[in-house]
């Protein structure tokens, strides 16, 4: 016979308060502690008879974590009042709760959505270095950690368009579109400090030109993302032509929603191109 807090259960085992509390703390470590989402279930005290309603609350919490990870609810028994709760039911609850712990750093694609954050563009002739910086400020370090723990991220897209056809313009068109889509994610946040997400250079006569995306974790609640375009080439041999290729940068929140939600930080653009 399995003692309190020990799984798996077999037919005839007594189910104790500690068994329920073990399951509750297991899923709470993911949904509440790691994702910072609210729970339906709570720890039991006073050795009560475990009710269908209490088990239902536990099922709802396990389902939230599981759907975030897999995209669908688990095949977990919904116990009704008066039902006999079988050992297999308790074991399945434990299996699904453990699955959420093991896979908590996973998000199913359908559990992502996108929300606009900031954007910038250059549509007239330009030269030299231009930096576009966006600051993201979370209300608390707990919300910041939870945002990235859910595998929410920041999506940065850089592109070029409307080249007038010169060698330099076409070089910038290729350079900007080669940057494409980049991400700042949980691994970046955990690493902290300042990182270079991408540094894309030109080629041939214009190898000095570059576009870079960098990110600085200023504190436990503040993140800066900077997109820099630099027409560093000074002319080959002596003519430093302007760039007539349009440049654009778009930053969006690519974040968890539905089963597990996040609180988005405030956005402020601190420098434009």
C-alpha cells in the first residue's frame, strides 16, 4: 500500500491529504510560481474528505499548464460529486502534473499571439549611423520573469524596400532583408547584460555598412532593444553617396495567451532613426 505522498496508487490504497497537496504543489510550481498565473486549487488542511470540487480545481490548474505546453487539454478525468475516485485517476493527475513540470519551458504555437510594440522607418535619402531604441518596463521583476518563463519573447523584424537601383541601394536592400526576423527570448533574458542579437554587414565595396540589433537588460524590470543601421562606407574611392533604400524596423510582443496569460510591459521609444 502506497503511503501518503507516494505514487503510483493501486486499487485499495487510501488517498491522503498529503497526496492531494503533493499534486497541488507540483502544478502550482509551474502555473503560479513559474508562470505567475492564478490558481483554482489550494493546499488542504485539517485532514478533510477530498471532494469532487477540490479535485475539479486541481484538474483546471493542470489543464492550464498542459494546454499551454501542448495546445490541448489533457485527457484527465472530470470527477463528479458521488463518483468513486479510482487509483488510476489519481495516477493520471500525477502524470499530467509531472509532465507540466518537465516541459514548463515549452509553448505550443497556438498558445502564442502578437501585440504591436514599436516601429521606425527611414523613407528619405540617408547616410551615417542611425539608432532606434525601445525601452520595455515591466511592473515588477516577477512579471518580467514570468513573461519570459512562459516562452513569450520580443520579435524584431528589419527590412528594406524601394531601392532606386544603384549598387549601394541594392546592397542595402539585400543587407536589410538578410536581417529579417530576430528574437529576444528567455535564454537572452536569463543571460542578462548586453547582447548582440545580430550584426549583418554589407559586401564588396560596401562591406563596412552594417545593421545590428542589440539588447540590454538594464535591470530586473527594464529591457532596451536597439536597432542600428550604419552607412559606414565613405566612398570608393571618394564619393559617399546617400542611401535611397527605405529601411524599417518593427518590434512586437510574441507572447503567451489563452491558457496562460502574461502582463505586457510598458513601451517607450527613447531614440528614432
